[in-house]
C-alpha cells in the first residue's frame, strides 16, 4: 500500500514538471529516529524498482553505503547524502559508480542539531563543502558529477539560514552546481507564522530567491507551483 501511494505521488510529480525524483526511506527532520539498513532498503527499493523506465533521473536520499550500492545497482542516477559521503565506504560506493552525488553540509545529526553554533556560518559551511568536494575529486569522482547543498535547516538557526540564502551566490566559487532545499522548512514557518501544510507561497518565494542567487537545482514538495513560477522567471531573465 505504501509502495502504491509512493508511486502514485511520484507520477503526479512527473506530471507537474519535476526534473528529478528524490527517494528516501529515513526522515532527516530534527529529532527523527534512526532507521536500520534493511528497513530503509525495504522502504525504498520497491519504489525505485516501480519507477524503472520513467523519463527522468532518480536520486536516492541516504547516507548508508549499503543503501547507496543497492540503489545504484537498480539504476539510480544520483546519491543525495546529508552526510556528504563521510560515512566509511560511502565515498567508495559512489566512486565505483557513474552517478552524480550531492554533498550537503550539516552541523551535528538530525538527533543533535538543534543547538547550532558558528563563528561565521558562511565561511564555515563553504570551507566544509570545499573540503568535501576535494575529497570526492581525490576519490575519483569527476567534478561534473558533483553537486553541493549548504543544508538549510540542518544545524542552523533562522539567522544562519537567512545569512546563507543572502550569500548563496558565493558557493559558486567551488565550481559545481548548487542545490537549495528550502521547501516547507521551519525557517519559513518562523517568518510567516504558517504551519507546514500552508507554506506553498513561502516555499515558492524561497525557491525563486535561491535561483536568483545561483542555485541550479531546487528540491521542492510543491512541484507544479514552483515550475509555474520558474517559467515566469525564465521568460523574463
């Protein structure tokens, strides 16, 4: 039943204009419980296999090397890792494939990231991602396969998130595409006062601001609304 619901949702997102589908089996929300390898595989592999043949690439959202290998063997085109391939064997799992990888910054873990501290959030996130890109290149992952994500909401306060968004264009110095995931996040709720189910307008505005500041990929829930907004953006610019 869960598989059928996930596949129906995926096909709806395709119809709304998604360019890629990101499939994950473990919540990364603050305080979310950990999920074992087998449970994560049981959640995502039937969905990945059910989407075989869809006319757009699939991404797997995981930090576990075992899950990466299984998803890559099933034809997934990108690994989206909130841990930036820091888990033992994760780098090797991606390097052995031809897939893309998204390297994200996170301070702490989803279980411990609620009291973040930085002396200079922009400099520290940028330096972390610079080091992870260098590590990926050294492992044999070609630059054209690498995407970076500053990790909005992952071990950052509202002030930290806003600072990163204001200066998102500075991440272009790393020479790889930037992904921004702002959709429905608590920072938008803090600004608007809206609960998670009523943040469509804020999410679309945040996506446009990210694109204005150089993001090449935006990870969103409300695909149709975001696609329409970006069509207007592209027509003007």
